[in-house]
C-alpha cells in the first residue's frame, strides 16, 4: 500500500522532475539530453545472445568506486555483458572515459513501474548490483517480481541519511527487504541499516574505494610535469579538491595568506560540480591571481598562481602533482568527499569537520595523524606552510596516509566471494 502511495505521488510530481532537469541545464546543458533513457528507452540495445548484468552507480563517486568491480566482473563473466546506469551527466562522462566500449551505458530509468518495465523488457538483466546508497522501492520490488537477483554493494548509510529514511521507515524497510544480498562498508553502516529493517542479513567488507588502482608510472610522470611548472626546485603545491560553494573562496583567501610566506606556491582548485567551473574562475580573477585553466590546456608558468581543474576524470592526476591536499564537501554540511584518492598517493590531508560520508576512514586517518581538521582559513594556511617547510614531517604524515590506504585494500576480493555464488549460476 505504501509503495502504491509513493508511486502515485511520484507520477504526480513527474513534471517537477523534468523542470528540475531544465533548471540544472542552465549550468550543464547535458541535463537536456537523453530524456528518453530516463523513461526507460534509449539507443543502446543488449548484444544478442549475451546475458546482461546491470550495475547502477548514481554519479561520480559511485562510478569511481564501481570501476574495480566492473573490471573484475568483465574478466570473470567474459561471455556476459555489463550495463552500467548512472543518474548524472558527470557520472556518465567519467564512466565512458574510463570504460569506453567495454560496457553498455544509459541513464537509470525513473523509479516508476511504467519506465522500469520498458527498461527491463529491453535489457532483461539477470542481476542488478547497486552501489552505495541507492535504495529505490520500485526498482527493487519490480526486480524481485521478475526474479532478478538484486544486491546493494559497498553500502553506506550515515546517521543523517538514516534519519531521512526513518521518515518513510516502512517503505524503506520493505525496499531493503527485497534485496537478495546487502554488503555494507562498515559495522556502523550495517547497524544503521538494521535499525530500518531488523530482519536484514548483512555482510561487512570495508570500502571498495580502497581498491582503486594507482598506476606505477604516476609519480615519475607527475614529477616531470612539476619540473616544467617551475624554475629550479619544484613549486610547493596545495590542491583543494571536490570543493563546494563557499569552500573555494575560503581556500582562495587562505592561499593569499600562504603567498605572503611562500610566494612561489601554486594552488590547484578542483570544484566538485562542473556547472560551477565558471563561477570559481571568476572568484580567482576577482582576487587578481594569475590562473591557468586545465580545460583550455593553458600552460602553467612560474608566474601562474592558480590552476583551475575544470575537467572531468583528472582528479587523481592532479593529486599526484601536489604536496598537500584539502578535501572539500567538509566545511559545508555535505558530509565530506573521498579522502582515499589523496591517501593512496601519500599526501598529508586536511579537511573540514563535516565527514559523515567517510567517518570511519576519517577516524582511522586521524588516529594515524594523517588528517588535519580545520575550521579557520589561518589553520589551512598554517598547515600548508608547516608541511612545505618541514619536508621530513610532511613525508612522515604522507606515509601514514598511504599506510591507511594500503592496509584497507582487498575489499574487492571479499565482495567477489559473496557475488560469485549467485552470479556464476545466473551468468553462465
């Protein structure tokens, strides 16, 4: 009954959904494209004679987390085909840049039976694997009705998200109950899921993002590029990554303080959302800082003070040419962004205190003294100045962050153990 009410409300609100896409298209025109896919249609079709495994990764973070799993599944089930759905254009771009023609892709259909039935009739997947926090009542119910195996993998649930689900607890409990397999990141996530549905059987494997690959040649390539940016010794470089509104101005003003102490310093700033690239470019210009734009392939000269990372899919590279990292989404009430990418490269880390999306990882990094929490601009500038003026301390903290990353690897193996038994029967 509750799902029927939810579905009816969703149908009534459908015009608002498309109005929202139009509004978002003001800053990112890609939101106006491929609307048919959101209704279940699309130009892609399954390859004849191949069984289909459907993986849903909503946006950039989930797509990046899914890549090791997707590659592993492609190797294991080479006679099957993998369809990956995303919800956002940025997620779509990252997926296609990294996986190309190795997978099929379209936007996920709306969580409405009419759209889902069109989509499922076309693709006829044998199983669906959902990444992290996407709990859609109709997707899970319709898949169960059709006998499609469903798994929620690398699942996480913050206290704030749990409180939101508690508002519709019976509906959320029913949706979770339709899962065949739930693999949570940590015990704390599992416990919060069980607060919504006490009957759940949950496996705990850790965070799949620890299993991302760092190319062996990354450091040598990065060092060569940094040499070209400098005259003499490499410039001390701070990266502010995955920043949200208000955070860029905070970092830029802190960087002005840094320049008083280290005039050759370079700031790399990478906004989380592409639609904000132009706004952040204006912030930089308003402070009379010379800026190079990655999207324009501008040269970074010794006179360049800021490199704006206004491209997609290059964050890991930009971390690799930096000395110290600030990770955004943490000075605002967002819950933080991925701390693992800079940790994998052995960078000293700083962030704000809003870290609920990565709380266990943040706690571990703090325990090993690899993560410094800040609230004031001067704290960020002081942290950076200390790191570049004390190279031994910087190296020690960097090793600590890399150690946290390394000792948490191996999650993919555990996840595959749980997936292999059902998938080997369904995809053979």
